[in-house]
C-alpha cells in the first residue's frame, strides 16, 4: 500500500470527496491494467501534491459506490471537485494525460 494515496471505503467516501480536488481510482486487486496504473498514479501524486489528492477505491469492497457512479469497467478514474464529478477517464492512461486531466479540474 502506498502512502501517496488515500484509500477510500463506503464509510468514508462522501466525506473524503466533499472538499477540494480529488481523483478517485476505481480499481480491483485482480485487474491487471489497474496494477499497471498504480505506479503512474504514484508519480502523478507527487506532481500534483498540494493541488489535488489521489485516492483509490476497491470496487469489490465498495460495490454500492461503484454502481452509484455507473463504474462498469476498470480502471476508471473519476475527478471530483468539492464533491461533484467534473470528469472521468476509463482505461490505462499515461502520466501526462492523468496530470493534465487532474489540473484541468481546477478550471471547473
């Protein structure tokens, strides 16, 4: 487990996304592309530190939240600003695209 990420649960999800800019990685341990995405997110987390938070949500442990956001394929990255979804990326992406995606959320 990385210290660069917050790990979200069904219990803390709403409070954690309520303020600021937060990118939530909807993932599962059995998902190969999700595992490939993690080191990319670790790099991005250091680049956006102080501007945004990166969090992970295990869809197997938080099925209600995953279904409430219609997450049907993983990895899915959803960007929240002050509790509202402002964008999403589906599938494996590179660091620059993820970083630009997060920073674009500041404009919403």
